[in-house]
C-alpha cells in the first residue's frame, strides 16, 4: 500500500487534477444539501418526537445520498490521484460494492418517494387507489426495508463479480484455466448488465408512471379550480407542484440515460465522455435534494433563513 501511494503521487495529470477538483466541489455541495435535510428533520424530531412517512423517506434518502457521495469521492480520489491503489485487492473489493449499495439505495428510495407523493397527492376515485392512499403510511417502512434488501443483494452480487474478476489464483496462469475463467467472467458481467438494467428500469418505470398520474391529477384539479373560481393561491400551489415534479422527472431521466450509457457504450479510451456521464450521475443526488427542499415549505423557509444568517455574518466581518 505504501509503494502504491508513493508511486501514485507521480502519475497525476492535469486532467485528473481538474476532474478531482470538480468532483470535490460536487461532493461538498451534495453532502451539504443532504446534511441540511437530515439536520432539519432531526431538529424537528427533537421538538415533536415523531416522524411522518414523508420525513422518514427524506431522512433515509438524505443519509444514503451523503454516504453515496462520500464513497464516490473516495473512489474518484484513488482513481485520479493514486490510480495504482485501485490495483490493491482489498481497496477495490471494498469500494465498488459499497458504492453500488448506496447508489441502488438512492435510486430505489427516490422511486418510492415519487410513488408516495403520487398516492398521497393525486385524487383518483378507483377503489385500489383509495386502498393504497389509506395504507401507504404503514407500507412505507416495509418499502424502505425492501430497498435496503435489494441494495444489499445487489452489492453482494457485485462483490462476487469483483472478487472473481481479480485473478490471483496460481492455476489461472494455465491456458485452459484462463479460457474457462474468461468465460465465467463474461457470464457474470452479462448477468451484471442484465440485473442492473432491470433494477434501474423498474425504478424508472415506477417514477415515470407516478409522475404522469400525478401531473394528470394536478392538471385536472387546477383546471377545475380555474373554471370555478378563477386564479387563486391554490392554483398557484398546484402549478408550483407540477414544476417541481417535472424538474425531478427531468433529472431522474438524465440519471437513467447516463446509467444506460455506462452499461452499453464502451468508454475505455474516451475520458471526456466518461467524465461527462459521471458528472451528470454525481450531480443527481444534489440537484434532486435541492428540488425536494424547494418543494417543501418547511425546508425551504429554513434554508432561506440559514442563508440569510450566513450572509449577515459574512457582511459583519
């Protein structure tokens, strides 16, 4: 490990340094935003000693995103500043499954949050929808547990792939073993692409379906209110909600497209394209959390008050 660190110091290029600086800024901003959500919810819990379902999801989402951003930053730090450290068996074997665990957790909980908002806000008279509206608060802890189990199972599978892809067995030096080993790795990688695509496609489908239903319900309700009483505060609130939903769907779609590109588009010798895709993926936890803050009155007021206090302190100095 010491030899790896020593040699890695002389392999830093301008591209790696700039990439690491951008990733660091993204990580700092994203962790600050998600830590803000977690801290506001914790302070609220201290005051009233309870969490509603929405706050539980936001708390879990903020924690998982902070961990994902930090893990990704550590991975990028080794990859860009000390690249030889990525060849150390224990480092690579630990970081990759951990990063994938928090990434899948982040995507799944985001999808559950979208479904939760749809069921809570949308107004449909179908019996099954009414049943879900009544039961969703009790179901949500189980859905979050399901997201943890899905993420854990996925990370264990990734651990298995990483473990088997590192050929440290002496028998692998024999030609027959290399041929059998390469077939095994190809099979595992194909399964990895299939499972990853399936998990993220299901999450994206759930988000898309929820967003479409919610937008339709809000648009219908807004049109009804405008017809009956003209423009009012409630109509403005619905328009703001629709803008927030569209913003979330736009960022989630970009994240999904970037994931598909990482699975299907070869980028071994295309650093610029690879970093651009990584940049958009790494921005998603911060941008979506920021959208959640401005769509939540309590979080928005607290953020504006915090920024105002910080500005006053800076001006006094």
